[in-house]
C-alpha cells in the first residue's frame, strides 16, 4: 500500500476512535475499530506491532467509555 493511502486510512481510523458514540453503540464501534486493524494487518499495510498498538488504543478507549457510561 502506498504510504499516502495508509496515512489516510490511519487518519480515518483515529477519527473513528475519537467519535462520540452512544452507550448502545459501544460494542459495534469497538468491533469496527478492531476489524479495521485486522484488515490492515491482513493486507500487509501494518505489521504485528503496529496492529498490537492500535488494538491497545481501541481497547483502552472502549474501557474508558464503558466506565463513563
């Protein structure tokens, strides 16, 4: 994948990470974030370490928002 395309995909992912979602949407939001990470890793766009780091961000955001609810 071209670096510019990856940068756009990652920017979109971070935008989704920062979206405000309702309590009833948290599980789907979290699943979508993780699915995107899996797709990027499967396509070879990111490596295992990058995928791990993004999963940690997604999981932390999910935990934080779940605790706030």
